[in-house]
């Protein structure tokens, strides 16, 4: 309690009123900013009348030592009023961070941040979300709150939430809205950015990639590019990332659609070789799309036959078709190259399994890297079940395994 010059006569009158049975008199005493601090503390500790506690909670002269007492009061309205009062006082108390007064305020706020009444926690979150000097402990408590109305604004806007709390929340299988709130913070550190991507939330990842305040390491960005094959929604944001290297841009260009290629092509920070390589892919995709538009009424298999007769049915053409989301053409082309029916190819992709896709790609004399793309983009194989190339390029299945798969699928061997 602050030191003050005691008026002996007034102090005795106040002490008598504090012990009287006159509730109105005690309420008046509790709400008076000139009442001695010791008397106000006495009322907080010993007076059970809700109106008295309410008057104390609203009194600007209330000793901060009494705030933990009021924070534990049985009356929710008293606790709510106290929360409002503490939030108003907090900026002033920042100058006394190492004082007992500040410690009492933080103790009371910590109790209110865990209050069973939702409106109290909501009020705190709403008031503290934009306050950078919010005590980290309080920010962390509100950030962990199970109610979205409380935690979401803190997760998204409160800069006082420590990174270790954000990492803890992301690790514990959070709801999608929590991931997205964290991804959209004004500043996101490298470890938190990696954790957002590891959560495998598509929308959260898109928000993070498009967030200029997110610090994304080169290693994390490389992972994002690989996952962007499955998440087209990420590609536009990736094309605009300031730290996208020429090598990354070339990788992205291999599977991106026309709009993303256009964004890559318009960047002025790539070297001439990279810019020309992207431009070449862009023109090739435009040509493929234009050819498809001109032959809208032509069945996919006939389009495949025409391109095959022109000796253009290669992996590059299929890569363009895959990037343009022309599934029917890709299936028809694989059927032609593997010497099987389109229905069998469609059934293979519907199986959502890696090995049948690998066997089909091998029979079509295409690369294992392309087989990996087909697993992801057409078969939609779960990430944990993907089968990767051996040594970066080689087929991981033995000859006998590939033959067994083809026989099982009903595809004739050479």
C-alpha cells in the first residue's frame, strides 16, 4: 500500500464506518478515492457485501495489494469490474515492473485470465490483444485458453506471447483456426514458421507464406515448395516470397500453373538464365493450353495420338499437362505409353496407393521423379505413404516387384 499522511480523526471515523452495519455507508467509504488505503484494504479483505466489493473494484485509489483478494471474489461482476480497472492501470504500472505493486497486479490478472466466467476472460483478451507490454505469463495463459473467443485474438495480435508458448500450442494438435491465427501474426520467427508448416494445415500454410512478417528459413521454404505440389493454394504466395532463390523458382515452375508462372516471370530479381528458363516454361504451357482449347471437342486419347504422331509425347508434355490440371489428358497419355486401357489407369489412381502408380509409370518408360508427382497430384497418396526415388532418381522397386504389380493390375508385359 502506498505511504500516505494519516489524518487521525478521519482515520478513526473511517474505521468505525468500515465496521458498522450500514451497507450504504460502507459502499460510500469503499468508493471514495480519499479513503485511507488501510481502510480500503480492510474492506476488501473482510467485507462480504457485493456492493462494497464492486465500489472497491471501481475505485481508482484501491490499493493494488487488494486486487488478488477481489480477483478471487465470489461475485463475477466484481471480478469483471476489477479486470477492467487493472487493464486501465497496467500501462501506468509498467514503470514499476520490479515493484510489489506491479507483482500484485500481475497476480490478480493471472487469476482473472483463468476465471471460470467466459466474459471475464474475453474482456481481458480483447483489452490486451494490442498491448505489447502485456505480462508474458498472462499472454500465455490467454493464448492457451480453450475458448476461441479468448485465445484467437491473443494468438494473432498479442506480441507479448512467447515463442515457446506458440510452439507448445502448435505441437499439441491445435484447431485449424489456432494455426491460422499464429500464421497471421505481425511477426513470426523461424521456429514458429516451421511448426506452422509441420501442422500440415493448408490454409494456415497459405497465410504464413503470404505473411511478409514471417521469417521463413531456406530449409523450410524448400519443404514448402515440395508440399506446394499438393497445395496449389500456396503457389501464388510462394511466387511472391522475397527470399525465393532462382533454384527454388525453377522447381516451382516445373509444376506451377500459368498464373503462378506469370508472377515468377514478372519478378526482376532473378538472373537472366533463370528468367529465360521460366519464360520458356511459361510459353510452352500457354501453347499446350491453347492447343487444348482448340481441340475441346476432341477426346483426350485422340489428342494423345496426334501428339504421339508428332513425336512430342514425352515427359515434358505430360509435366505441362499435369501442371495445367489436365487429368484426362495425363490418364490417356499414360494408357497409350503403358499399352493399357484408360479405365485401368483411372482405377490405379483411385486406389490412392504408391506402388501401382510406380509400376504404371515404369511401364510407360517415364522417370521415378515423375512417378512421385503422380503419387502426389493424381493418386493423392498420403504424405506418410509416398514412395520416393532411390538415390534421388532410381526406381525403388525390384524388377520382380514391378512385374507383380503390373500382373495384378491387368497390364500386359512387353
